[in-house]
C-alpha cells in the first residue's frame, strides 16, 4: 500500500489523508458518546439512542444536498468550508452545557464528515481512470479503519483525565487538516467538467429515483447499515445495560481495535478477489458472516468470545463495503457522481436507526433480543441487494444488445 501511495499525485494523497485524519477525529469521541451523554446530561439509554441516531439521520439527509454541491462547486472550497464546520462543531460540543446546543454540534459534525467523504470519493473519479478506482477505494477503506483503530484508544486516554477532552483533540485534528489543505490542496479540483450546465437539485433527485438499481441498493444499504453502520454505538448501549462502565470501555476498545486490525491486514487479500460478475455471491457470503457474528455477540460472556465474534463480523464487513463501492461506481454517471455517492450515504440513516431501535428494545425487552432483531435487518437488506444486482445485470445485457 505504501508503494502505491508514493506513486499517487499530491492531490490524491491529500484526499486520502482527509479520510484518515477526519475519521480519527470522529473515532476519538464516537464510541464514548453513550457514556458522555449519560454522565453529563443524565439521559436514559433510550434517550441516548434517540440523540445519537437522530443526529446521524439528519446529517445523512442533509448530505444529499452536499452531494449536489459536490457536483456543482469547486471541491477545494467545499472541503475547506466543511472542514471548518467540522472543527468548530467539536469546539462547540466541548463548550456546550445545554443538550440542544450539543445536539446541533453533533448534527454539524455528521453533516460535515459526510459531505467531505462524498467530495473525496468524487475526487477519486476525477483524478483516476476507472480501472484504478477500486484500488484507491481499498486504500481509503484501510485508512478509515486505521482511524477507527487508533481513535478509541486516544479517546480513552483523554477521557480518563476529563471526559470532555476528546472533543478538543478532535477539533485540533480538524484544524490541522484545514491548514494543510488550505496550503497544499488542489484549487482546480472539480468532480465534473466545467462545460456541463448545472442541473437543478430537484431534477437530479427525480433522475436518481428513476434508477431502480440505485434505489434497491440504497434501501438495502439502509437496512444492512442498521447492523454494521454504527455497531460501536449499539454495542456500547448493550454493554452499559449488561456490564459496568469500566468493562464497557475495555470491551469496546478491544473489539473496535480487532475490527480495524483485521480490515487493515485482510482488506487487500480479500478485496482484490471481489468481482462484479459474482457480486451476488460475495454479498450473500458477507451478510451470512454478519449473522454469525451477531449470534456470537448474543452469546458473548467473556472478552475472548467478544473478540472472536467481532472477527467473524469483520469478515462480513470486509466483503460488503468494497462490493457497495464497486456497484455505485459502476452505475454512477460521471456528471452526477456526487449525488450517487450522496444517495449511497443514505445508508447512514440505517446506521443511525441502529442505536434508536436498540435503545428502545433494551428499554423494553431482554438485552440479547437486539441481536436477533439485527439479524432480520441483515436478511431484508440482502434481498434488496440481490434485486439491485439483478437489475444492473439486465441493464448491462440491454446495453450490449
């Protein structure tokens, strides 16, 4: 991977560094939001799930317009603007003493992160030919997981001194990247050709709704992301209910590190074998591994069982994530790449629903029931993925004729 990065241009490496640095900033605080909201604002488990989930949902929905901006604005200005929003929102979260202000900061953090992520993906399409994009997506995915591996440990160390300090470190990382990108970022980077006339936002939305391949994959992504989109959040909720705060810190840090280290070590060896021709089989295998992992979580009583279950769960993640990127990149028109990736980002709504639904179930049912509910979401999402791939195959066959 390092050899490949050396061969990439400076603008491309800066886009990849955005994924690493901003994910690290987010990962420093995200796993501990449950504990922070409980200790600082006295919220119940159900209310915590509602706060975390709804801020993710709002940020994801607003990022649809962010995708439209990516297709119609300078990527340089867009990344700087939302990086500033990202940084200031962490400062606001650190200073917030009222729940409503903290809530707005969380929405802004999620929105800014989503828009920058869309701009990065669209930038790959502008800077690289089609046959080289799968490799850069794999590198981005690996760097993202490095951020998620390191972030919780940094957050745990700072939270031990003061539970609000992780927000300051996240703000510092955001400010640092803002400065680097301001000085060395590619000011001419755009995701589409400048000679193309802009299309109104609502017209683009109607066009996306007519692409049934995208609709099926987006809905499948929403349902599946309930399971893997924010697994640290619902696992934290589950552990807060079933164990002590100290055990929650220890288990969450360990399983997140297990997840990230497995992705980093296995991404290339597995990801390079995933092909569009057998996408259905790869997705079925990945989703089956999610179900096995969830079953393991439900039975976990020791740290080693948690680690084994997370290892199985992670194998599913290694397969499903690259397959999603491959599908969207294949069907996205070049002038609407930002909007297609924004539509894919709506799967974050599913990730947001995870903490909400699990919070409700944890408040009303036996704790392990959440894992059986999540298995049903995996199966429903898998059915929609299969339909999306089938429609894509028919469209390709029609084009050949």
